[in-house]
C-alpha cells in the first residue's frame, strides 16, 4: 500500500481533489460555490486520466523520423477522452450558470436554501 | 450484413438531426417533424425487432471502418430493439396526450425549442440503448441530462427553475461518479468497448489481481447511475421536477429518462462487469436494501401528499425501488422481473400523469384533493383512465402491474436469505399503494352537487381521449399477454452474454 501510494501520488491527489469537488457540489448552499465544486470534480478526473496516459520517458504520439514502434510513444487515448470530457463539462457549466442567473434575477439571492424558503412562502 | 442492420444508426442520427432542423422551423412544422420522427424511429425499431427475432442472434455494427478494440460500435439484440420500440410508443403517446396543454404551459415562441429538446432526448435514449462503447454512453448520459433539464425548466415558473437546478446538481454528482468509475475501469482493462472490457475483467478476476480497484470501479458506476435514476434516498429533486413541469415532460421524465439510466446499468452489469462477477461484489446487497427502503418511504411520502401530481411523482420513487430490488436479488428471474417492471411502470406512470391533467383541468386547474372531488364525472375519460392506471399500480389482475408483482414474488421465492424481506416489503408496499391510489379514485368518484366547475365532453377532447384509450390498451396488453414479452426479455438477456 505505502510504496504504491507514493509511486502513484498523481492518482492519489486526483482522488482527493475529486472528493473535495464532490463535497462542495453536494453540500455548499451557494450556487456559484457549487459550480466551482463541479469544476474541481471534473478537473480531478481529467488529472487522473492524464496521469494514466503518461508513460515516463516516452514521446508525444506523433510519428517523427519514421519511428512507428508503439514502444516509443505515450498512450494518446486518455488525452482524447480528456478533450471530450472538457467539452461536456463546459456545456453543463454553462447551463448551470444560466440557471443560476435565472434564479438570481427572480429571487435576488444565490443561496439555494433561501430560494426554497421563498418558494414555500409563495405557496405555489 | 443486411440493410436493416443500419437501422439503429439511422434512428439515432435521424432524431439527432431532426433536433437541429427544428430550431429553424415554426412551431407547427416542428411539431409535425417531431411526431414523424418518433413514428419513423418506432417503425424502424419494430422492423429491427422482427428481424432479430427471426435471426435469433444479436449483431455488432461498426461506426466507421475500424474493427473491435479501436473503432466505436453499436450493438443490437432483441432487448435493445424492444426497448427502443417501447420508448418510442410511450414518447409518442405522452406527446400526444399533453399537446393540448402545451400552449398554456410554454410561451408560443419557445414551442420549437421544446421539440428540439424532445428529439435530443429521444436520440440520447436510443444511443444509451444501442451503444457498445462506455465513453459514448457517458457522453450521451450527459446529453440526456441536459435535455431533461431543459424539459423541466421550459415552463418558466420559480418552482421549475429551482427543480431544474436541483436535478442538475444530483445528476452531475451521478455523472461525476460514473465517469470516475469508468476511468478506473479503463485504467484496469485498457479498453472502452463493452465486450473487450468484459474479457479483461474475466482475466482480472481469474488471476485474483486488482480486486479492490475493480470493486471500487463497479461501486462508483452503480452509485452514479442510481443517483441519476432517483433511487431512494437520492430523490429530493423528483417531486418538484415531475410535479410542476409541463405534463408531457412529466410523463416522459418519469417513464423514460430514469429508465434509460437503468437500462444502461443493466447493460453494464451484463456486458461490462459480467453477471456473476457483479453478484460476487456485494453491490447487489446495497441495491437490494435501498430498493426496499425506497418501496416503503416513497409510498409513505405519497400518502402524506395533498397534491395529485406530486403524489404520482412520489409513487415513482417506490416503483424505482421495485426495479432495484429485482437487481438486488441477483438472479436471472429477478432481472427479468425488473425489466418487465420498467415496461409496466413506464406504461402506467405516463398514463397516470396524462389522466391527472384531465382531472385537474375540470377542477379549475387545482391539484388539491379537496377540489378534485367528483372530477371523474366531469371528465369521464380521464376518470376511467386514472382508475385503470391506479389499479395497475396497485397490482390488480388484467393490468400490467399485476404481472410485474407476480414476477417479483416468483423471483423472490427462489432466493434464499432475501425471500422473507422481499415478500414482506412487497406486501406492505402493495397495501400502501392501495391506500393512496384508491383514496384518490374514491375521491374523484365521490358525487358532489355543489361544484363550481364545468364538465367536458368527448367532442372537446378527441385526441386526448384517444390517447388515453391507447394507454389503457397498452397496459392491458402488457397485463394479459405477458408471456411473449417475458420470453422476449429472457431471449434478450441471453443475447447479452
């Protein structure tokens, strides 16, 4: 456990960051802080993927000087997954932010619990 | 390869493309495009289902020119085609049943946006059903979430926006967990295609290596999909989202969106992890316990509710609990019962939402039980339909709900150790269901003379009444001729292996 953890410290850091982001998204009442939590969570996963794709001592997966042996290059698929993931997380962040603006113009607060109380008071 | 093997790809692309086209069309044309697309996809799925039943084996379709470990793939078997057909039927009926309410619920200029969202939702559901690639599944899970969020918030009142935010938060937590689990799985196996992952997982298990990461990955993926499909205790967003969105949205969300995630989970269990490996992870016990708790607490919340649509929404929590209880049994029979319950619940819950709107319309738009007294006399068709849906939910013979309860009970008897718990909770939950559904049925059939509300006759709601008849027929067909459906589910599960 000990040496493995030290050798894979990048993955360990990403798992810790994931937990920080997850807790923020779940427990913060402020909507902007929730969205920051979401972004930390997603970035942690991309860090994990990047760590997994990189192999120390190898080159970027672009063929130069005619060397086609796979042994020379790192794994390009995780980088592709990270790119796709970033696109997805940008779009959900945009959607969340636009929803936040809608709620703020209506209720003049970013506190989700406060909004719920106001809604109950309206009784609709 | 026959031409018909292109149909899964065509249906995904057609619905995705029609979503884009709808953005430039006027509302009326967008509505026609939407209906035609759902019908076309339904017909293609039906043809595919017949073809697969005749050949008796599933096929894999390459998306592009690269074979297995590199290319993206679509896979179709009996279960996938049947599910796609069923989703199309429910979606068409839900759209038809809620069409007359749409002008009052959504601003005229946004109607075409509504149809874009419905088309996108259909395409993402189809992709979840057909895909053979885990990362594609993740991307379409997110598309599904975004379009479902749009369907909730397109009716612009405070409650729906708040519900949409809560829905997004829970869904994003779920998809974060799913993505992390998927990345660990990729890290362990080096593959993203389901069939390849399964081969590697079998090797890992046989070698006895990496047991903990494997269990962590399975647990993360399962929890993520459970959160997204609103398993108790992750259902806080559900009553507001189903209770205040437009009526078609509520019917589609309750009967299709959560089922799409559950179907993905079934695919992951069978095609990625492997049924026996999944059963040995003890994850099934967790699902079993939360399923049972959902069955009880969902019904208890529904009994306390004084708003008919929120009551139906809480009943969904209980029904999702049934489905996870079936998973938790860890047997083939339990799985078949769960899949049948997915169909039965989808057919019944959308019927209830559509029927409830007819009842509230003749009660001055109020959803409180006091105002609904005698509403079944004012709108006879909706009254009959609501009664049929309630009977099906309670589990009266002739209706589909009876068959799923029967299948659950039969499956429970075969499982040692879980038999007593599941049978007792099944019984309690049925009684609780009866309490709140029969209470409502009695309420709407209580004659009252001093009502200020006008009734409505068949002449003023032809399309609506016809939709209700189709819904009831669907329920009765599932209830009366269940054996072919059950056989088909069994055949589909056999093809998964």
